[in-house]
């Protein structure tokens, strides 16, 4: 089950926080590549279909997690951009961006 965890950060810290979260997703993508390499190795070299299926499932789960995290980061950056645009046009904007660090249902 996915849950939303909202964290407050200073407006100027949003790019750094999002960048760190992007780096975490980059690491997950690298893990996915490793799962796929192991799935291939298990099929061709080890002749182990069960292990290959397990690696594929693990890769799918990781890809799903990254997909959801990127959607969350997209929403954060859209809101951040809107605040910046509003500030440049002199409009008052509520400076509240939900910084979702876990994704999913609101808690």
C-alpha cells in the first residue's frame, strides 16, 4: 500500500530535494538493469526459469515504484513552477507544496 508523506521544505530547497529524489530513482533504475541481466543469465547460463521469473518480477516491481515516484516528482515540480510563475507576476500564492516522499494514499 502506498501512502503520502508530506514534508515541508523552504521554497528554495525544492530543487535540491527533488534532485536527491531523482538520484534515488536513478539508483533504482540501475537495480532494474541488474535484475534483467540476472534474469537473462539465469535463463541462458544457469537454465533456471524460476530464478529468471523471480528476477523479472523484481524488475517489474522496481519499474512500477520508479514510475510512481516520477509521477509524484512531476506533480511537485509542476506546483513549484506555478509558484515561481505566480511570484514573477506578483501574485500571492500559498507556498505549500506537498513533497511526497513515499507516494500513494494520503495519511
